[in-house]
């Protein structure tokens, strides 16, 4: 099937079988291997990307469902020279051991901040329920999300709590 | 995942036409159950009819429904939208509580009200809300009472080609949802929603049986005396309850009473 979507700001015209998962499109077709496949059974969250601004597990979304949508992956939020504040916080707090879960954790964390979630440790832990770290390094991950979230809120760019006005977003 | 033909119609009529002309079609909403099932080849539709572009299935508004003052929620509303919507938070906070307790953030961003109830997973949260909040399910051409919607394991009163358009939830005087959450899946081992309406108490139970049900003996006892002692006096038989590696039927029956008491305590505080 032919489809068009925006990935990390670039318009992509694609042709894939209907049963292609979004994660496979990103990794195999577009070479964006920062999005990981940890379990492939929609448990672990390593494949989390933003679809129209919201965190989703890209192993549980068909590529064709992203027709016309805006997709952002870990490659789209910062660069090695200019890390995203959440990436920077993960580095500062040593919030990764093997690093496999990190891209998904960061994409999830940014969504939680954008949704106006509390940055108290207990709220962050609840917010990260869809992401598993098998190194069990949660302590530093929670600290990093609090730190990165505070930086993003201080920037003012991502501080708006969700209201009725911006919940009209299309989510299938 | 087996191959299938994918369609994204933009109206109810077009969606139903596609369904009528396909060999073994299924509707797709958020896909949070269907897509993992297809990956495991537990489901293999010939045609997948994606409802996400059907505008008639969207919107959240306050209405006079069949059960009085209600909130009407469009079937495509995702769980996070329900959990955070200002109208629901103000008038029907218990529904926001239920939606906010579903799965994890990624699932709540994608999974929908209509998809969840049409699936009738025995451990899903929303079915308890349909029963306790005197819901009415609107399909493309009829209304189904929440009381007669859930029939059995993954079985509802919907016909194969029916589409859930919206659901009305009556606004209760007070209500709370108490859930014993499975720590890994986030599903309800048991969930109990206790609501007090002008016309009586309702107790919706999910997770315990093959599908959600009203605990009528508890409703009667709590209507007489809204106390934890009243719950203690009710016998909840475990006949027909789910029993698996996580919880026996007997334990689930026990949880129904424990969670009912927690609900009463919370509402009485």
C-alpha cells in the first residue's frame, strides 16, 4: 500500500504491505534503528515513538495506520552535539545501564511531561509502567525523568497540562 | 501476521458497506488487543476496516440520555482523552478514574472506549462502568442497554457488523472504582465500581466472571444500608468465576467483597 507520513520532520512516500508494523517500517525501511524491539508482544515499551505527538508502542501499530500522521523517533528529538533535555538528563543521572530500553523510556518521558503529568517519583513510576528496564535501573531513570521534566517545564515549551481544548486529538 | 486488505473509510455507511462486501472482515479501532492478536495469528481477518477516520464516532458531550443526565462519549475517544477530559473530570470523575487505570500510558494513548467494550475482555475495566453507570450503547441504528450488553467471554450483544458509535454514562450522585490490578498486565484481577444514583445503588464487577456483571445481592444490601457491614452480610458465590494461575475463583469472590468494602469506605469518608 502506498502511504505518506512525516518522520522526524521529513515527508516520506512509502509503499509497504498492509501487514507491516510501524516499528518494522521505521527500522527496516527507513533505517531508524534507535527504536528497539524488545519483546514484540507490546509489553516492554522499547519501541515507543510519538505518533501525532503521543507515545505509542510502534510494535502494536500498523504502518498504514500512520498514513498522514507525524511520527517522531529517538533520532528526531536531538543530536549527539545537541541532546534533547531529556536525553541530557538521562546522561547526567546515569539512567541507563545496557541502554536497550532507553529510547523508549525517553520518548515516554517526554510524552508524560507534555501531558502535564506530575514529576513526583510515584507519578513518574506510574507513568513509566509501559516501559520495562531489564537491568532494573529504575531509580536513576525516575531521577532523570524528574530532572529532564523540570528543565522542559522551566523552558516553558512543554509545560501545558492537557485541557479539553487540546484533547480533541485524533487517536484511533 | 497474515496478509489482509486494509481500508480506512470516512463514514459509518462506507464502513458497513466494506464490511458487507468482504469475506471475513474485522473492524479496527485502537488495535490494542486486535493487532497483538493478529501478530500471534489468533486473529486473521481477510479485511481490516480501520474506523479511525469516521467522524461520527468522535466527541464528548453532556446529554439527556435514556437514564437521565449523562455524558455521551464517542467510541473513538482514547482512554487518556476520557481520563483527562474537562467535562468528564468535572461531572463524571469516576469514568476518568476508570479510564486512567487502564493498561499503561501508551495503551491509553491509543486504545479506545468503543474498541474496549466491543471486545468484552473479562478483565477490562470499562465494562464495570457500563453496568454501574446505567450506560446506553449507541450503534449505527439501535440502542443497547449496558445491562444487556455483555453476554459472555469476549461476547456482546453486538452483531458482527455493528459499530459502537457512542456510549451514554449516567451521572451518579457519587461513585468510585476499586481495582485489584494485575501488576504485570495492568488488567483487573477484579474491579468493582459502586455508584449511587437517584434511583438506587449499582455495583458493576469486572475480572471475576467470564464477562462483567452487576452484583445484585450487593446492590440490594447497600441500598438498605450503605455500610461495610452490609457487604459482610452478603454471600458472593464463586460458581462460574474465572480461575487461573493468578487467582482462584474463591479468591476472586473474596476480592469482590474486599473491593466493595473499600468502595463503601471511600464513598463514606
